[in-house]
C-alpha cells in the first residue's frame, strides 16, 4: 500500500496511509515511522476520540492498535501489496485522556510468506494503556467488494 510522508505539523516527517479512509479520515489520522528504537505508530488524542467518561474510547484504541499491526510490520518494500487482519487480541490497561501523545511500539513475532504475527503496547504520554497482538494475512491486490 502506498504511504505518504507528512510535510508539516506535529507529525512532519512521519508517514501515513491516506488511502485508508476509516483510519485516516474518520478515526485518525494515524502516523508511523522508524526511529532509533524501531518502528512506532502515533497520533495526538482529540475530543472526537473520547467517550462519555472522559477517556479515549476503547474502539478508538483498538482501531489504532489494528493500524499499528501494519505499521510495525511495514517494511516499505511491498507498496503494491495489501493486508488484512485475521486475528486481533487486546487488553485494556489504563485510560488515556484528550491531547495526549498516543504511541504504539512492538515487534514481529514471526510468520512466513503470507502470515505475519505482531504484538505491541499502546501508551499515552508513556503510560501503557493497551497491549495487543494480531495476525496479518498478506495479499497482493485489494479485494473488490462490489
């Protein structure tokens, strides 16, 4: 999938996938890059991410963690391929508030030519809020839904 490098703002120099309408336009935008610690995904929490209790909605954190599966496994070499989540697990650890930096870091646990296993932790300003694991099935072209 084709990524795009952000040119301005807090996430200048980070990449995103603007062709993912739900993750980019509705729930996010979410971003990713590699730094000296390895791959990382991130976003800044906003009012639209909150639930009535004043913390980030669990569905938002799970959506971000699903995005992070792909960001953490992204190698940059397969821009013409696409993947789907075939398994996803998570546990909520703590709440996250508005205007916090939400990050996900993790690692590839294994896999092969068509399956990749990933696990990670989502933090809010460095405090763990969600741990997650998932399985990605690689595809070489998008599935036509029509």
